[in-house]
């Protein structure tokens, strides 16, 4: 019996090439990405020649190197089971809000597609995405200690690529802060106009690139924003809307070096101390349930 790909805890190249909607013989090598989302299986698409070099090595100037194969794209296979194509298109529509409101250099581009999935005589449709691979360092809003030390941060990012752009560390810091300001302004506009917000609370959802861009890479959890007293939870029970707005406030304060305006509409509602206490309690419940599920 073949297990449904959406239910597998661990997937490999073999699992992917056995899927009925993957072209055979395969053109790419598939490797499990180190981060697996709650909503999707994530695989790297690799050039077979790059994988050979990674495993066998290559001699450069008389020295043997084993360069890691870098992904050409990222394949996402949604774990969600949709009852109708209408639900699938609604999920895709959420991603379109990111495309509409965020600058094109602030998120990982993705081409969504629906496939006819067959296994064990069963038939279903699955939503997939072929996403841009973004190389960069993790920008974790909750690690507030290092966020205001941008000079040190950029000194550790890809010196070779930075020099190719002929940008000093100071220039990169200035460029990055401008990009963060543009990013936050666009996010706030999306929240207030469309009433939707991406997930900024996850530990690896935001990256900083070597050229000073801020990139949203987890584009598949876009939640509706409720401005009322009720704290909205996502389909996994996480208060993602409130935590994402809190994360944005931290980035604004630490990266732009500006105090938070608690009279601003978003912050007045979502950074209210009593509300934040309730959100913290809900977050704790979520993490406890997640541990029980994975144990």
C-alpha cells in the first residue's frame, strides 16, 4: 500500500518521482528541505550535475572541493485536503494579496498549480507550488538582541557577493533599512485595506539576502485579520494574526530604531497589554498541543 504523500512524515526523492504527476524519467533530483511546514511538504529541486559534484567533489586550482548543490526551485506540496476546486482557488487568492501589496523583491515568487493525484486506486487533487529559492540568513523577530547590530550581521553574510556589488557594510545597512521600511509600510497597507496578513511569526519565515533585501519565504499561511475583540486562530490553532503584527512591531522598533506609536490603529488594538496576555496564553496552548501531536 502506498501512503498518501500528504500524510508522510519523511519524504525522499523516491517518493516524489513515484508520484503520478511527476514526469519520468526525472530531470531533477529532489531533496527534502531542512524545514518542513505544518501545511506543506517542501522539497528542493536540484540539478543532477550539481549533486554529483557535491558527492564526488570537483578539483578547482588543484584543490578538491565538495560544493553543496543549491536548489534551483522549491517544490511545495500542500497537505490540506480541499473539498472543492472553489476552496483551492480561495487558497490561491490569498497568495495574490501578497503579490498585490508587497514589493516584488520582498517575497519569494511562486507558481501555484493544481494536479490530479492518484494513489492506491484513490483520486484527488492537490495544490502545489514551484517557488523561488532564496539564499540568505534567517531574520528572527523574537531574537531581539542581535537585530540592532546590523553591521555585525552583514559582516557575516556572503562577503564575496557583497564585494561583487561593490557595497560596503554601511551601504548595505542603509539599503536594508530602507527595504525594511518599505516592507513594513506595504504590510500595514495590506492589513488595513485587504484585511489579510502573512505569517511573520514563524522562525524561518523571513530572510535577509546578501544584497540587503528582506524576503518573506513562507507565503502559504495568509490569515484574515479581525479588528474586533476576538483573537483569531489559524487552522492549526495558532494566534498567527496577533503574533505577526507583534513581530512587525518588533522589526520596526529594532531595525528602524524608532519607538512604537501605540496610538497607531494596528498597534492600539493588537499591542494592548491585556490582549497580548490572552494571546500569550493561546500560544502556550498551541505549543503544548503541538508537542503532544509530534510525541
